[in-house]
C-alpha cells in the first residue's frame, strides 16, 4: 500500500514537472478530474472535447490528458481499466451529456459551447481542467 502511494506521488510529481504546459496536478480542477471514477472521468473528457470542438476560445489539453491517464493507470483507473467498463462509460457519458445540456441550455452536438465552457471554468469543474483558453 505504501509503495503504491509512493509510486502515485512520484507519478504526479513527474507529470507536474514535465514542462508540457499542462496544468499542475495541484490545481483543484485537475484533482477533481483525477479522483473521479473511470466512467465519470471519460464522460468529462468527452464533454471537454466537445466544448473545445465547438468553441474557438478553447482547445483541448492533450498533454494533461496523457499525464492524467498515466497517473490514473498507476492507481487502476486509467485507460487500462476502461476496457472492462465500456458499458458504464457509455452510460455515464450519456447521462453527463444530458445533464450538461440542461445545466447550460445547449445542444453539445450543434451549439456554440463557449458560454458553457466559460461557466465550467468559473465553476472550476473537473471538465474545465481540460480546457485551454485560446
């Protein structure tokens, strides 16, 4: 158990110092994203991608995505664990998408999502950790 904690700490420290331009793992929004269940995590990544695709003011933080995935794999909640949870991820993504649409009054497939992205950033949500302001 202690070894796993040390490995996680080392992975987080390494990722934070990588110089990739990604947010620090100490950022509260990043911590929210890191601590989510696997289905919640992938639902948030999907929504962040949609915001970045449908708003010129934001881009998706691929460097943070890779760093977070590596750190989450160290604790069994990254891409290596996602294969066995596909159904849960699909269900959570659908529920999160609908919730996001109602919360922000948007359609994620066709609307401009800048105002929704701005609201998520102001809230400091886990989703906002993946958005890089242009």
